[in-house]
C-alpha cells in the first residue's frame, strides 16, 4: 500500500513504511516541484517515491517501475535537491522532454549537437545529469549541495522556459 498525495487518483505516491519526517519533507518538496514545473505536473502521476538505508548514490530513478529511491539518512537540503533531480529524470525518461529541448540544452550548455544524452566520461559531463541538476537548481533555488556543477545562464533559460511550457523548438538550419 502507498500513500497518495492527491485524494482523487493521480499524482505521485509515497511508499508505505516511509519514515514520517521523510514523508513530510517529500510532500513539501513535491509542492515546490509542481509549482516550479507547472507544465509537467501531470507527468508525476504514477511516480512512486521510496527510500533506502543503503544505496550507492544519493538517489536514483528506476525507469522500469517509475520509482525514485532516496538514500537516508541525509540532510533536508540534500534530500530535496536529490528528489527534484530524480523527478527531472522521470520526466525526461518516463514522459519525454518535448521536441528540441535536449538539443537546445546541449547547445546552451556548450555540448556538440551529436553529444550522447545519457552517457559520458563522467557524471559531471553527462548532459542528462546536467539537465536534471539544472531542474533541481530551478526548483530549490540553489546549486547542488555536494558538487560544483556549472550550468550556463543560457541552459538555465532553456530549463525555465521548458518548466512553464513556453519552450518552442527552433531547429537549426543546416
């Protein structure tokens, strides 16, 4: 059984057995996430949020079952940033970003147009990770509390437009 945040179906769910303090933090963070990403709030339907006491990373998104796992214990700022970051992965890989968003972000962040989205030499140079970090920065109003990641102003502008649904695809003309 899981706790649904929306009384009439839909919306994300918090897994049963989640500690009450984490449940409260997740509920508050989800309100901020939905406010910051109004164009993508319905993509949160069917998303499950749970926790693990042992996990190799701070958090992970499991695309196979639309689940975000948060490693605990952690500080509230780390948990909130990690949740927003993983929600971005859910929207990206579970629902799709929309036409041209990846391409625009790659260009704005200084990547080659043919850069691979979800793999790179390091986490810090993987476009999908940087996009998720930019989304988490937008949601929380602060940069990653554990990593020094640079997101360009142009890339943040792409994320901001995408978040509110005002991004328009402008394909490059060869």
